[in-house]
C-alpha cells in the first residue's frame, strides 16, 4: 500500500484549463506537464503545494487543495528539475525592461494581468 498523508497539493480543473502551458515553467519541481492539451500533475510526490504556478494561469484552472496525497519528496523533485532543459523564453521586467539574466524577477498581478517585475523596480512599484 502506498504511503499517503494529508497535505496541500495543486488541483487542476481540466474544464477550465486551456493547455497554454504557462504553469509548467514556474513549477520548479517538474510536477506539471501538458498532456493531450491539458495541464496535469503527473507525479503528486513532486508537487510541493506552494502554488508558484497559480499566478500565471490565465483561466484560473489551478488551485491549492488540502487532501490525501503521497508525501512530497524533495530528492525526487530536485532530480526532476535537474533533468529539465533550461527554459528558452527570457522574461523581462515590465517597468525597466531588465531580463531575467540581468536581475531577479518576481511575478506580480496588476489590473487583472500577470507581469514580471525585477527586484530593483519592485520598491518603486510598491511605494510609487
């Protein structure tokens, strides 16, 4: 019998998912993949339930739920993320245009839109 615990894990509403794949890159553990045009949590033990994928979903198909699942396995998650190729799409700060190779970027949501902001511009964004 498989060991399970009650913990937070990502739930994907397949009826809302449009298969865009935006949630795949933020999942550092490699738990989410697009299969047959829909995002799926392939291996629950890879999902840490932190929700880095939530803010990028344009349809609101992702949510964090508390339920029984296999325990999160850090070593498997690190192995999976190490084998993933580097993302080729470079993100840029919407404020100053700095790329993710020049500064750390964080995802912010403004006016119903997800945008990237570098940590240098973040104080200006917060304080005006």
